[in-house]
C-alpha cells in the first residue's frame, strides 16, 4: 500500500508562505488525484484541493486565491503552498492519493502553526 | 457548495452495542459519499466509499447505507478500538466538503 509523508516547517509567521511537501513511496504511477486536506484545532476537516495525474487543479474557493499545488514527479513528491497565512491557517495538514471514485489514502499529517 | 451535516455530534455507547451515525447533504449527491475514521496521531482512515462499499481491510462490523441526501454509518458491535471521530465527505461536486464529525466514545 502506498505510503505518504508530509514535511515542512512547523511554524510560519503571519503574512508569509506555508510550504509543505508530500513524499510518495510508490511514485506517480496511475491516474490519481494528489490531494490536501487540513484539520483545524476545532477538529473540523477542510478539503483544500487536488492536482491530478495530468496536471488539472481544483481548489476550495475560500482558499483558491492563496493556494498553489504542484507535482514534482522526478522527486516522487508533490507540494502545497499557501500564501499570506493568518492564524486561521493553523492546522494539521494531510496529503493524500485519491482515485477518481474518491477512495483516498492519507499521510499521518504535518502540524503547522502560524504565529509571530 | 454542498453542505454536510452529521448527527449526533457525539455519542457514548457500551461495548457490543449497535451504533448509527447520520450524515445529510444539502443537495442530492447520488451515492458519492465516503466515511472516514480519525484517531489522534494517525492518518484519516477510509472505511466506506461510494455510500456502502467497505474498504479493503476494514472490519465487517462497519457498514454504510443511503443515497441522495441521507446516509448512515453503522457499527454493528462497538469495540474499544472504535473510539474515534467519524466524518462523512461528499465526492459529488468540488469542493469535496466534510461533515462536522461525530465523536464516538465507550460508556
């Protein structure tokens, strides 16, 4: 079974850019949707978006203006960037591999705190 | 955006008891509904996909039903290892929204 591991700085200053990468154990074989979700301190889950195997992107409208997702297939990684962060972006971020039917496998998550 | 609601927000039941969690979508989503289990420090675990299909490796005491706007996750015999938060997620239309979660505890 595929293993996914998130990595990145655990602390980001307000107004700066949050950057996370997700390492994919099996590489980018198959037609999958490489996805991000986050869990807020209140334990709500929010879907952030995906980048597909062929480069299509879909983002949550509330985050769309600040989010960029990229594939780095040569490194077996994909990435998430969130610009102009605020305290509301403090969360546990999960990366995942999803099929077209919505069957998703997720990493164990990377905590990110936004604070000066 | 499709809004998802869940009830109850939390429940406490005895080991061996049957437990049911409801999930409702603000508009019809066919059967494009997944159920996840979330435990602290662990990856979200897919239990049920497409409304009623049991994910590989998930115990058969978990089952899902429903279509359209109303869905149910049932645990036929609650076990101590089932203590977790359970979320539904619609996969019918982007953004793929989650319900607010149901916290399950042992009485």
